C-alpha cells in the first residue's frame, strides 16, 4: 500500500472511531435509545465545553455503566428513569426530577416503565476527550 493510502485509511479509521465513541453507536448496550444532540459550546472555563442532548429510552431500554470527562446534569422530561450511580446507589426519577453526576463517576440508566422515558442531559466536559466511556 502506498504511504498516502495508509495515511488516508488511518485518518478515516480515526474519524470513524471518534464518531462511534461520541455517539456511542458502536455499543450494543444502547438498543431502544435515541440521542439527539441539541447544542455544543465552548465555555469560559479553559479547555471545557458544554454539550446538551435529549436522550430517549424506550420501555425496557438500558444504557450501560459509563462515565464522562466532566459533570453530567440530568433533567427527566418524560416518563420515569432509574439511575445506578457508583457510590450513591439506585436513584429513581420521574418527569421533572433532576440528578447531578460528578465528573468521572460511573453510572447507568434504565427505563423500567411501560411508557417512553426521556432526559435532557447537559455535560460540562473536557474538550477533545470522548464524551462517553463505557466501563470495561
Ligand atoms: Mn451519562
């Protein structure tokens, strides 16, 4: 293979991996989950950005144990969701409830209800790092 082809192939691989890690579409842990990115902005704090997304969980859907390179601020907009937060235990929320997940804290989310659930997730995170890192 020519060097230029290798460089292009490498660049494409990096882009694909980055997209997968940001969106989480590589993970099999997310069936029944829809993420809609709403906004993303640099913050006044150096090296930090905010990302806001609407995460919808169908009945029975679960999002596996993961962490973020910063804080996650959750507001449940619809239905009821159950969170398992490392060091805190299981937290049950319904529409209108909020949850603060400290930086680097592993947590999971699940919709144990019979109706759709959704959360507005706001992240205050380090720029240039994958937003979601699943627990191995
Ligand atoms: Mn999270």
